[in-house]
């Protein structure tokens, strides 16, 4: 694990770097990508004001992101998990995820949910490895839940 990775709350001056990082990851997975199809990334401060958006820093650069938004009573949803290609498999995503889980606990959430596409195998494996439980498929998406207070600690 990189001990030099620091997780910090998103700041408005992070806007361009964060948007570029997330769009690059989506384009890598999907091929060419129209950034206008992700309007939440045009004003992260406003879009995620009701939740929490975090960035991972390494050597002065943003290398990862993750956000937690309210989903329903007692339930938060993880969105916008992304790690720069050069930093994958270095436990950056795990550090972001653990930060989001702790934040959810601190703010009284009972569960965390998330979704990913059914063919994003690395993401599916990552969430299963970290204690999330598959709940269902819908269209081309896979849905997961993590019970925050009735579970074993995720592998580290």
C-alpha cells in the first residue's frame, strides 16, 4: 500500500483534474467517450453538495476519486470511484473505499449500495473482495450492498 497516498475532500480547484481523471478511466473502459454525457462532472461542488467527494493524492497529483451520496434513509451510494491507470493495483482504490466506508459509518449510514456494469470485471471483483454482496442484475448493471454494522472487516 502506498503510505504516501493522501485522501482529501474535493476542492473546487480540483475540478479539471478530477473530471479529466474520471473521463480518462471511462474512455479507457468504453473507448471514445463524450464528456457531455457526464454532466455531474461539470460542477462537482454543486452536484455532490449533499454527499462527500474525495480525491486521492500522490506526489502532488490526483490519482483517484470516490464519492458517497445519500440514496435513501440510512443508505448511501458509492459513485465515481476512479483510479489513474498508472496507480491501479497499488491499493489506491482500497484506501479510497475504506475512507468512504468510514465516512458512511461516521455519518450514521447503515448500508452502502453501488452499481457497476456487468462486464467491468475488475470492479466486480474489487467490491466482492472488499465485503460487498451482490444483490441483483438490472439491464447491463450489477448491484451490490455492504451492511456496515453486521459484517466482517474487509480484507486489507
